[in-house]
C-alpha cells in the first residue's frame, strides 16, 4: 500500500514526569507487568507499514532503554535511541536528525500514549501521504473556557469546533523539517509538532482518533490505564467515560 514510502516513527520518551510524582521516568512504570514505553513501541512495531522507530530518551536512560525495553522485548524496528533535549521540541528535532536518509513520512508520538490503535497509525500515515500533514485527535466533550490572568472567563468557544490533539502527528519529512527550521530561527517553542507546520501557513488535517488514546501523566491515569488493559471498560462507561474494553 505504501511501498513507495519509507515511514519512520519518532517516539518522544525523554520527559521529566513531574506530575507523576514518581522516582522513575513514567515511561518505565509498568502497567499489566510491562513498561508503558514497551506497550507504546509495540503498537508501531506491529504496524506493517512502519519501517523504523527512533526512540528519544534522556541521555542517562539510553542504556537502560536499550537493555530493558528494546532488547528485552525484541523490538526489531527500533533503529536508534537518541538523547533528548531541554524541551519536547528539541527532543523530536534530535529524532528528525537521526532519521534514515530514505525517510519521506515522519510520525511523532508520545512515549506515554500506549493505547494508540494501529488503525489510527495507518489513518495518520494515509493523511500524511495525501495531505502532507495531519494530527490524530478527538472532539472535546467538556465546555472549554478561555481564562484571563486573573482567572476571569474571557470567552467560551463553540465546543463543536474544538478537538483535543493527540499523537501520532504525521508529516511529509520536508514539511516538518521546514517547520522546525523556522521555529528555531524564530526562537519559537510550540506545545506540539503540528503548530510548527501551521506557522508555515500550511493546512494540517485532523484525523479522528480514539478516546482510549490517553497520555499517561498522573497517578490517576495509571488507574485508567490498568482498567483499559484488563478490559474493564464497562466500569468507566457507567461513569460517563468513553473507554472500551479490549
């Protein structure tokens, strides 16, 4: 299907994990007896269209990641583990610099999003091939408020126009490279990769993702993650959450 494309995935796993309150990087916390990062890599390893995976980790954790994640679980598509930077943006750029010279489609993904569906990965690849840039996400369910410096509500945007961006975020290589180069030139730091492409004046398509594709950030997220893995989605549906058992 994508035999004329070389598809690379950059998995950002160099975060500080401050909100988790853990002594170890959240990527290495186990859920269902396997590290979060291993669950994440496994999804892209299983996607037949992915040619290589580059993991970006803290410099002090590269050896641990290689031995306890890549070698232990036999991930064959992980071609490199590179050191992260000060910000997520710096880390992903380090991953971009390490891409195979044949790469023409790049996916960036959070190491702490282990529940991405392979269908969403394929949809993202397809979106990048067809449109040049796309983001996996979901429509927001809550009413969102824009709040000023003094916690006064400035406005309430229309909910049907708001989506929560997830990962993977998927791009033609030359497009995301141009976005990063401009951001560095402008000393601009974005909260995700797509905003760097948006700043080029290019369109970025939103691709429907999954409400299960949570980013594990806090201890409460670990409880939800365990429930998703153990197929206890019914508990959360009764409480108004949109998670489904596997």
